C-alpha cells in the first residue's frame, strides 16, 4: 500500500484527540467526570427526545426497505449469489456488533431494572424486569446497524466506490461537498465517536473478567491493574486475528458462536430453571412486542423516575456510536444478499441471538430470585458490586468452575471478534482511496488496534462511574444522529435512481 494513499489527518487527529482526552481523564479524573455529567444532562435529559425520535425513525425505515420494492435490490451484481453461508455471515454479523458486554448485561440487567422506580410504577418485577432487556437490545438497536449496513453495502458493492468512509455514503445528497471540509469533519467525528464507543464497551465488561480471574485463581490483584492486563491480552488476540484478514475474523466468529450457544445450552439444561426460563422469556417477549410503541416513545415528562434518560437514551446512543464500524463491516460481508435478506436476516440472527442470551442468562438468576432461593436484588441494594453479584449467580450453577472458565474464554472471544472487525474498518478510514476488496497495510491495522484500548484504560484509571462511562456515548452520539440522517436520505435517493434505471432495462 502506497504511503501517499494514507489520509494522515483522519489517522493522526483522532489519535491526538484520544491521547489528549485520556490524559485529561488520568490527570484530572474528578473534574473530567463532572464535566461529562454536565454535558450529559444537557444532551441526554433536556434534549433526550431527539435520540428517541431517531430510534423510531430508523426502525420504521428498516421495515420500509425490507418490505418495499427496494428490498429486491442485490448488494452487488443483480444476479450475484451471497458470498458467505447464512451461518458464517450471521456469526460475523452478530459478533462484530456485540462485544462481551452482552454477557455482562445478560446476567445482571434485570437487577438494574428491578431496583429502578419505574418498574414499581409499572407493576411486579416478574412482569417487567425482563421486558426492557429485550427492548433495549432488540429491534431498534439492530435497526441502526442494518439500515446503515444497507447503505454502506450499496455504496461498496453496487456503486463500487473506492472511498470507504462515512462521508462517502453522504455523496448522493451532499455531492462534491464531501471532498471538502464538510466531508473531513464527518469522517473525523465518525472516527472519534468510534473510539468513544469502544471505550464504553471495554470499560463496562472487563471488570467482570477481572472478578472471574480472582475467583478462579484465589489470588487478589488490584482490579484496575488486572483489568488493564485483560484489555492488553484481548488486544493481542484481536490483532492476531486481524492480520489474518477476513478468514481469521470468520474463524474466530464461528468459534465465538459455538462457545456462546454452548454456554446458553449448559445454563438452560443443567441450571434447574429451564421451565421458568422458557415461560418467562416468552411472556417478556410478548409484553415487549405488545407495548413496543409505548416503550419506544416514553419520555417520562414529569421525571418521576428518569428511566428513559438513564437507560433508553443511553442505549440508543451506545448503539449509534457502534454504528460507525459495525454496519460498515456488515455491509462489506453482505455482498450478494438482497436488501430484504440483509435486514430480515439481520433481525432473525441478531435480535434472535441477543434475546436468547438475555432470556437464558437473565431468567436463570431471576428464577432463583422469584423462588426465594437467592435475593440478588437485596444484595445490590445493600451496596454489593454488580460484578461480585454475577460471581454469586454463577456459583449457584452446577460445575461453576467450568462455567467461570467457559465464560471468560467466551468474553475474550467476543471482544476479539468485535474489535478485529472494528480495527479493520477504522484502518480503511485511514486511506484516501481504497477499492472494494483491497485491504489496509498491517502497520495501519496495528496502529488502530492499539488506539482502541487507550481511552478505556484512561477511563479505568479515572475510576469513572457507570453513569460517566455512559456519558461518553451519549455525547458522541448527538451529532452522529444528524450524520446518520444524511446517510439514510442519501441512500434512499441513490437506491431510487438505481431501481428505476434497472427497471427501465427490462422494459
């Protein structure tokens, strides 16, 4: 790869910004956290409806694309077959879009909701604690991925553009403006938002891995230092996978899926709560679907609980910042699939796998709570660390030592499969021109593999609270929503022109 093809501004400026931000978190932790909280209050509270409207809008567009005439457009030549089998394609899509935080939240999220005042407003924990997990990890979040993946896949495989950047997807609407400062701003911000999203992910779930290692070894190591060690090891794994290209990513994705579903089957079959898991899961999914519009538009205008501000808005922001890289990768691997296959297949594989995780792992421990065998809610309310509560949950399972080892290997695999695809997409951003099928140099890939772990390490050193870690995503997602709207409008305009041109050929 020629050095003159490298876009050093896109590579160096975000890197400098991340190092500077990491330095501020490290040197001024309290002040940094206070500023984050103030900005979050403005964006997530006062302007929170903005995020909810984006979620409803993107989900509605996904249904339109899937069931309209545009659903028949093939991402590639119109007589082309899919590049990957459904399982391999689905495995790469699922694992690139969800890191190890799915396992952390699958175990614990119902407890966080059970102690929220909004649940008491709605009804019993049994009826509502499991509903919000399926909603916050379900159709609207995956719509962010799938609609943008459709736009990027169309750009790469139908229009064959050789600039693999966010701004290029805006060209049908903005025209040559994407070659100027507007396009540069879009790409710079996209890369920065990507790094912010990965920081949130690493900062949320890696402490659980530290707690598991302490449990397995019986050796106490300060959790921050141990967590940083885990981040570095994970970085080594996904860097090794990335240098082997799509083949390495595909192999790791398949391995991750077998580990993931094997863990779920083990917990369901041997945990002793199989009937409760299925029945409560079906009920929660039904209630989520029945109340879907209500959940998607709930703003808590009187602020009786701040539930949407604390949770729904955070989650939409979290998925939006992850939509910088994951949809690009999904679009890249979806060559030969129709728009309808991408969106509906993505919902089946993505939403289906995600819901199964929350139903099995979440309802296992909630079943123990409801039967009076354990009281996880009281443990949490008394001040116990949520990571330590998950350790207690796993210890109630048969062969808990095996589960702990299985869990940490699966978490590392999830992180590796997510971050190797993210690093690949980020590396593509570093080039002014990069033809479809052409890949970045290993040096650039290595640089991005390192950059992805800088900010999460700084957040750990600053001992940021969960709320402040969430704030990073909420802040980054606000301008990103405008960029996403431009991309969607651009794609709709471009797809409409392509559809009628193809239709005219057959008249």
